[in-house]
C-alpha cells in the first residue's frame, strides 16, 4: 500500500529523529582518513589517523573542539544529574579541612583547605607551646592568573629560612623551581624549565635538581645550582646516558647523604655524596645489573638496603660506611616466603617494613634491641595500611595511614614503646554510615589456575542477588598494586544500587613480585584475561546483573579497557577510559615520545620482532574489529605528557568508523589538565560528576543516545 506523507508530517518526523528529549541532536564527528603505512618487521602496519598527532595544528584543534561539542551536547540533558552529583560530592567532603601536623626539625608542617577555595594552603608552626601559624605557601594566590596550576614538590631549606617549590603551569610536567625567603615572602631565585625533582644540600645555599630532555622529557641530568647565579652557570653533576633509565636526586632520612638514583622498570643504581660536601663527585654505591633493584637508607654507622638480588620479593641487607667494606653486604632481615617488602622506614631504635603477605598490606616492626619483630594488628579482614610522614629518626612513634573500602582514611601514631595505636585523625565524610555497606574479598580462578583477588562493596539495602549494576576497575601494570582503598566518590553510585569492585589482576604486585612478572612483557595478556575472568566470576556469584556490567580504567588501565573491549566486546554495557594508553605500537616505536624508552622493560622493545608481534596482537588501536562495541566515554588531556592526547582521539575515530552498533562513543579532551586531571578540587568534583552521569544514564535508559 502506498502511503503519502504530507510535508508537515515529514518535517515533524525529521525533528523527532534529530532531537533528544527536545534537544536538537548533532552528528558525531567523522575524522578524515589518511592512511600512513609503516613497513616494520616484515609487516605493513596502517595508521589511518596519524594526522591527529600534529599537536597545535588547526585541523587537529578543530576536530577536538567538534568532539568536545558533540560530547557536551550529548550529555547536556544530564546537566541536572551532574549538578546533583556535584553537590553530593561537595557536601560529602569537609571544605575547611586540615592534615595532621608532622614534625620536621623545629616545626610542625601541615596542609589545610579553606571553604570555597580550590587549592591547598601550606602552613607550619614552631614546636613550642602557643606558636602562631605561618603560611609558607598559599597555592590559591599562586594560581590566580592560570587556568591550570599545580605545585608538585615543596622543600624547606635545612636552615628553615627558605622554601623551594616546583610549579607546573600547563600540565606537561615542565616545572619552574621558585625559591623564596620565608621571613619576607620575596622570591630570591628561580630555576625554569626543569623537572619537579630537587633537593637541598645542607648549606641551604646549594640546590640540586633533575633536568629533562627537551624532546622526550626523560629526566636525564642532575645539576648543582648555587642561589643567585643564573641557570647557565649550574654545574652538571651526573648525566644518565642510557635512555632506558631516568635519574633523580634525593636525600637520606638522616639528612647526611645526597643520593642520585638511576631507575629502569626492573633495575636501579645509586650514587651518593655527603650532603655537607655537594661539590664533591658522587660515588657509585653498587653498579647496575639487569633485573636488580635496590634502595638505600642511612642508619648511624651503616647503610640499610632493600634488595631483590637473591629473592624477588626483596630482603633487607646492611653494609658499613667504611669505603673499603661498604660494597660487602650482609643479611640484616631474612626474607619470608611469599612476603613482599615494599618499603622501609628507618628510625634510631627500630625499622618499620611496609609489606604484603598473601595480598594483605602490613606494617612490621623490627626493634634494634634484639626484641622479637611483630606485625601491627587490625580488625578488618580487608584493609590498606601504609607508612606516612615520618621525618624524625629519633622518634619512638611511627605514623601510618589506614583505610578500607568502607573506612575513610585514618592517620595513626603507633607507639613502639607501648604498642598502642594513637588515633590522630579520620577523614570526615558527611552523611556516610559505614554500617550500611557490605564488603567482600573473593577470588576468581583464571584459566591457568591463578587465584585473582577481588575486593567489592555495595549498600546492603540496595543489593539483590544477580540484579545489581556492577562497576569493575583494575590496572595491572608496572607492578603497581590496586588496593581496596576508601573511595568517597563511589558512595553516590553505591547509594543508587551499584556494586563496586576492584580486580587485583596480574601485572600489579598485589600478591608479590611474581604476580607482576606474570603480567608483563610476553605475559601481558594475563592482565586482560584476568580482568575478564573477574567480571565473569562476579556475575556468576550474583554480584552483577548479566547485562549491567560497566568498567573503568585509567592510563595503563585504559589500555586494559581497550584490550578487553577487543577480546570480549559484549562483556560490558559501558566503559570509561581515562587518558588511555591505547596506541601502543605507534608510541613504543617512537623513542622521541615521553616515557617510551623507559617503557621497554614493561612492554618490550618492538624493534625486536618477538616483542613486536606480541605487542601488535593486543594493542587496542591496532586490533579494532568490525563488530559491536560497548558504550564508551573517553577522557583525554591535551597537555598530558605521559599519555599523549592523540592516543584517545585516534582510538575514538577508528572505533567510530569501524564498529557495527549504534552505541554511543564520547570523547572529552580537557584542554587545561594534566595526566591526573584538573588541578583544582572543585573541578575534579565536576569531572567525576560528569563520568557518573554517563554511567547512570546508560543504566537508567536503554537508548544510549537519549542521555537524560
């Protein structure tokens, strides 16, 4: 039957097609294709969107603007939800908060926030009764003229009269070090275009700092700067010529030695000099060896070393200060099987170890008086404990932080003479009652039999077996563990019925260093299959509805998102990828890109055919298929020096041109943000509200293009 449609009816139909709840729709941007072919390793690799890596080109900026406009338009109808979430976050946090003061030499130092102010205020008080507050740096004042402003490092001179701080005005980790007189507030020196890594010599007149390569941004030189002299007169103290290593300057806790550390993902090397004599050459502590990581602290007449020279999970050794004998290390604390020693804190009378035993974080006290070592005990079955600020070696108090999925961050001082924990502060989370929430620690079995830990939390009154939406997150790279820490933002999702879970997959060190080794280089795919297994297990155990699973990952966790989407595109309904490392091959084939050469030990060097073929087999950008993909929100930072903005832009463009579904893909490029996001706390609340609104819209409406 032939139906005649009158022009006015046709017009109304067209208006319905191109509107969303009354808002006119715009089409998603379509990036032009310009295939660049790379002949590599007997293979031709195509890159259709290479042109997007031309930073600051007009056509690139125009495209990113169009993507942002499309994203803003698509999310416009969630504006009330975003505002609601933002107000929840703002009301949940104490706006006028302060950290626990920490004693360092003659002063207690602390950080505080004032209501309605975006940035922290750094303060100190003299260690005497009734001392007045001194504001040593108000970041709100420093940031007034900038869209982005971040202070990364603050160090007080040994004579306590000067402050040095590193400021980043763009988000690309290119810093200016400013030195000010604390009594007058006047700036007395400025070292521009360097890294944020610096250290005072003991004369309070000499500053040592790390300089980056201007192209790759690799930290590769240590310079000695005398206050008042121009930067071009600074003296080169060390140059790291191996481009797979970075270097940095530090000082031992005793403040007696300056240390230059050279770092690769799987090996280290240290050089040292007395902090009273910075003009002397640095001496190698122990020559570098592939696979050997060691870290050095000074204690009275010896050095204490955390080393994996004999066991992968590290042990503690010692050596005398005598130059003729200090290279001969002897056992100090014998290793325990399956216990991974992550860090140490040295005091005059005891040593504190931050360690993991079967995935559980612990602090173990080793007295120097031959008393038996012991682990500080806690009540919860799944928690996170970590060493905090401990500047004074003579103290018998150990400061540490404690939290769990339902316990806000708590600061304790542990008295090693009485073995009592002294509560100093617990973060105030307004309107949060931990008794309303349930946590679990469960294990999923990988295809090779490995037991994957999963920590999860939900609101008890909102939970129904196999009916809740799930938000699953993970990381699984660089040996970085993803602990079950308290997340104050996630409460807004839990209260709306979500289950939140953290998969502690291989590639992290959650179960020790072998857990890391099983998820790197030619074992990297374990990271992705572990995450898939975790999602399937949570569904099987009733912690997730079959078609209401969501995933989120950041940076290398974004690579995880991309790889999993290619391997199991129907597993998740929606995915959020922050600053995602998804263009693996192009990045790792280009040594001029920041971080590339230092990443070879993590992913492999693709100039080796074996690694090239393996990396190519899972690279998210290179493995996009002609298939249906989940709804996707991708967040990039234009100034990001760790994962370049174009990785996200190219990935989105290729996905949109290839996928077979009508699910939505949104790209938001933050033009004034770093790898970590915006610099101000309120802007971070808005970012999180935007992301959660995306998830909640997908959850509450089956049409992803109808975002309300």
